[in-house]
C-alpha cells in the first residue's frame, strides 16, 4: 500500500484533514500535503536526536574529571586484561573487530558505564596529573604518537602494575604485537614518548591495595 494512501486512511478523521477539506483540495492533494507534514515532523525529531547525540559527544570529548563511581582499579584492570589478544584496528572500539589505543580504553570504561573521551588527545586535560614514580594500578598513561618530537598525545594505556613493581601498562598497539598487550614502560621506544600519568580513581590517592 502506498505511504500516502496509508497516511490518508489513518488520519482521514483527524481535524487536520477536515481543515484541509475546507480549502476544497481533492483527496490526493490532501494526502500528499499530510505526508509532507509527517515528513517534516519526522525530520524535526531526527534533528533533535542528532543534536542530542552531538551534545553528548561534545561533553564526552570535553570531560575534565572522570567519575568512576563504585568501580575499583582492580575491577577495571581485570576486565582490561580479559581483552588481551584482541587485534589492533584503527578507529575501532568494537572487540569483535579490534581496537585502536583509545578505542580499547573507551570500551573498558564503557563496560562500567564510565564516560570518557573517545580520542586519546582528549584525555590531555583530564584531572589529575601525578608523577610517573607514583603511578598506580588503573591510572592512565599518555604518550605521543610514533613521533616523540611531536609532544601531542597520540597513544595511551592503563597502568597494570602495582607500586614497587616495574611499571607496565595495558594498551592496544599498532606495533609488532598488533593488538591488546601488556608492555613494560622502561623501554627505548615508549619512555621517550611519555607525556604524563593521570589519576582518575580516588582510591589511588589513598593506600594502595589489591
């Protein structure tokens, strides 16, 4: 059944259709006019939804504080570890296909309903920065991209080591491992690219425990 015919039959007794009749319009014209009005309403609803999605995306990209709620660093890192071996895929946050570095981090936090930015560079203003020597389980560690002279965040991971242990982090790498792995920080490849460490769990400002 044609859409216009369906809409005409569905709304034939609606006051709007009666109003259109006053203008001595034939049935076909009234149906087309009504269909146009319906399309305008649907377009308005789409634009509103699209705008809401844009606002949500903007807010996610301009977060300065990450609210972790009742989630603990141990829970977060344990879940992140469960994704080890997921392949690398640029621009993806889908575990069925693969992760890029920020897609991996985003997916881990989203699992606990924690809002975080999608792009690694948008983690730059997140509070609060701590010295590397104080890095704890669940802290975020930010790096440059492959060019260490360009001091803009282009890679990131989640600290997976405990205080007193050699510093390691979980991340999705495009390097030889090509996927989610745990990597030692103190290497000639990652150490020069280090930018900063971000503490997001308030528990880590207290005595650490696991």
